[in-house]
C-alpha cells in the first residue's frame, strides 16, 4: 500500500527541516528537499542546509540516527538547475521511496517546486534564446518584471513567482521560458499530480524577523563569506553566484568590492525578510488555487507538532 506523502512547507526560518526530520524519525520516513538552492554542492551555509538537522539523538545509543534525505548536493555550483529538472528528479526519488514502502516527506520553501510536483505541471525543457537575451540585457529588473507580467497574462501562467526573480538574470530566464511557451504550447512531458497531506509551519512575523536576523549573524560568523570566497577562487564567475540571489548575491557583491560589509549586511537582511514575505504570499496563493494547508504554530513544542501531524495523517487516510 503506497504511503500518502506529507508535505511540510513554510517561510525561511520557520523550522521546517527539524520538524520534517522529527516526523521522519517517528514514521521511518525519508525527506525529499524542495529547495531550489540546496541542490548545489559546496553552497552549504548560504543555502541553510543545516545538515545536522538530519541527525537525531536516540534513547538507546550514543550514535545519532541519520534521516535519509534526497535532492540536496546533486549538482555543481555555476550550473543552472531548473524546475523541469526538479520535477523529473523529484518523481524518480518519489517512485523509488514508494517502491521501498517508505513514507515520503517533501520539505522546503520553494513554493513553485512544491506546487509543480503536487499539481503535476506539464513542463517542457526550454532552450536558451541568445537573440532574446541580447535584446533584454540592458533592461532594469523593473522593466524585466513588467515584460514578464505581460507575458504571463498572455500565457495564463502561474509558473513564476517573484521569489525566483530577484536578479536580472533570473527575470531574463523567466521571460525566455514564457516566450518559448507562447510559441510551443504542446507539453513534452506529463507527470501525474501527487496526493499529499500539506502542513504549513506558521511563524509570527516578529518572531520570524528576529530569527532571520539572528540566523544571518550566526551564518556570517560560521564562515558564509569564506564559503562564497572559496567558490569564487574555484573559478565560478561572480555573475553566476549573483544569479543564485540572496546570500550569494550580496556576499559576492561585497567580495568583489561593490559594497561595504555594513551595506551588505543591511541589504541582505532586508532581502531575506522580503523573501520570507513572498514565500508566504505564494503559500496563501496555493490555498486560493485549491490546496488545503494545515497550519501549525512554529513555536509549539516539537513533540506536540509531530503528534498533531500524526493525528491529521490518521484522519486523512
């Protein structure tokens, strides 16, 4: 009998991963990540992989139990992983987990990735369009966003959210995809929708803000700047790192001398707060688009949160 998937979503700093890991321990489950940046190797601190969250203490042993996770560290920095690849990779992992009769738990904050696999978006791989790119290269992010909004209206598309368009490069890629889809409306691949119990981790705005600031400070102390410097030293172009947005964008700009440390910190902090807000907007949009999300207060004790999910799971069967 196939296990009904459990999805745990929420904004950045809401504590999704520790909850998914605690639940996986309870159910003998495995976690499938839904994070568009944790796919990259050696981009650990800036993407908040927190791999120690997957190691949980056990009552009878000194050795922690390692919760299996998937779709983290699967490609090289400098490459551009995309939704089309994610959907295929997710489905391969999901089928493998189901074949082994294990409980799948999807966990992450990239709303577009989550919605694509739950809905079974019909996607086609979109090639690069050099002529279009040349045409767009001098435009500002505001102008690119306007073009994207118009294209989406023509396509009736919900494909891109603002979360993923926080740099000109990403906006250009989104325009490229929408332009391609206007001319090539035939889907290349169909993957079935996946039935899932969806849990949202709800964190109060003030607590979220405080946690984001605290976490940013500790990541900077833990070597986030050194991590980005090492990627640059490896020969990854600054523009490719800026493309990944947030931590990689602002720390790279600081390292190449575009901004001061104080300015980098301030702008990055604001950007992460805005990012968390956009994530919540996406999740509320999912509810309007027909998904039922069971919201759980992030500040409740872990065992209470796990019990609540177990209760919802039993009820949904």
